[in-house]
């Protein structure tokens, strides 16, 4: 069976109107597993950053482009976007508490964290599974968010470190899918 238009599915086959209940939407989008990236830079000497599960790679390979979407209400992005370059750290499997700290609304998000800063001000989180040095390419309005395209200028792969996974409002770790 092919569904050609979302409106035609509403009320039948168990579909609900996507815009009806934000909690339904949040729970539905939470079924999509994702990695988590910390987007960080040192701005006027102050470590600045946020975490994003909307982060995605492989938008383009030539040039290499990644993206994330940021809430229009973010108080950090208006500051972070002034950075000459931004460090995107794909958080590692042991970073659940670090992620919660980096998303906190109060206190120093970087207190006690193992960080690496570059000459251009990009800031990376130690223990991450992938580090991407990035420059902002574009900012496009998308509903209550903006989509930020980042061009990747340098890469460091930490092959021995598995990424942290976010799914169903919980942090998870990858489990090998053994063949039987
Ligand atoms: C697991 C997780 C994923 C998040 N993903 C995003 C995201 O993709 N985009 C976003 O704007 N904020 C996201 N946030 C919220 C931000 O990290 C941050 O808390 C928010 O921007 C509010 O802080 P601010 O006003 O300093 O920006 C996420 C938070 C958590 C805990």
C-alpha cells in the first residue's frame, strides 16, 4: 500500500495529525536513534557550546558538510555563531553525564571537562569518538529552528571510542550484533 499524502493518512490506519500534540511528536521523533554532538568554541576566552541530537553528517562529501538544527530560542547560538571556527565533537559512549552537563541551563557547562582548544578557537571534548573542525556555511530558517550547515576543515577519528547513542529520551551504547 502506498500513502501519497500525509493528510490522507490522518484518522485512518492509526495515523495521528503530526501537529496535534507536541508530546506525541517528541515521542515519535525520539524513535529515531541518533548520535549526539557538542558544538563548541572559545569566545572572548569563554568556553561556549551546546549539544545537539539533530547533528548529522554526510550532507555533502565534496566539500565535506555536516549540519545541525538549533532552536530559535537558543541563548548560546547567537554567541557561538560569532566564532571563527566551531568544534563538533561526536560524544563518546561514556559521555552521558557530560552531555547532561553541556545541555544544562545553569552553571559552567565546561567545568571539570577534558577539553582541547585549537588556535582558531574551536573547542573539543576529550573522549569523543569523532572530532570535526568546522566553519559556518549557512543558516536557514526551519520552523522554530534554524538549520546550520557547517563545512568541515579538519577531521580526527577516534576509532577505539564508540559513540554515545540517543534513543527514546535515553542515552544508550552500541551493542555488537553477533551472528549466530
Ligand atoms: C540530548 C539533547 C539533545 C539536544 N539537541 C538539541 C538540538 O538538536 N538542537 C538544539 O537547539 N538544542 C538541543 N538541545 C538543547 C541544547 O543543548 C541546549 O540545552 C539549549 O540550546 C538551551 O540552551 P541555550 O539557551 O544555552 O542554547 C539538546 C539537549 C539534549 C539534552
